[in-house]
């Protein structure tokens, strides 16, 4: 899996663009790169754009990824948004999202890039609910 990190302009959100064939070992390399990044002073929000990956993890791999992403997010106090293609890739990343939340992570899965960006910036949570930035808790729209 190839990946590149960049700072989304005028934010402190790190964008990860992943492409090609992915593996669990490469995800560990990605998490290490995020840990050592110098694009933002504090790692608070990461948008993982997975739409260009050529394969999606198996359910067994998804459980390993959920633990890795969950532990990473909790250790760094950051929110993670996954953007995946509709269908199986989206479904498997929803599984990763839910299992990462069991580890205490604040995560969400999207098929729409702008919606993921709004959520990370403290805007809209999946389903149109408003969030309190950084809390992971949702409340109805005012």
C-alpha cells in the first residue's frame, strides 16, 4: 500500500491518501508515520482516504486493524475518519469503526469526503447529527 500524508489547508487535519494493495503490516507503518509526522503540532484529527485501495481487509484483518486504529487514536487523543468506497469496503470499515470505538476511539466511516471533513472539523456526524468537537458525543441539531 502506498500512502502519503498531507495537512489539509487551513486546518490541523492530517489527510492520508492510501492506494494500491493494502496489508495489516503496511497499516502499522502508516501509524508509525503518523506518530512521527511534523505537519501539525498536535495530532488531533486524521482523515484516511481509502477509496483508491485495490482491496479491502477480511473480517479477521479488520479486527486487527480496529485494535491498531483504536489504540492509536486513544494514545494520541485524535479523531479518525475513514472514507471508503460504497459496498463491501464501506461495510468492512464500519466494522473497523465500531470495534475501534470499543477500544475508546472516536471514529466514523463515510463514503463522502466532504462529510468526513466536516465531521473532523466539528461539524456534522453521520446521519446529520451535530457533534461537540472532540467529544465523540452527538446531540440533535439545534
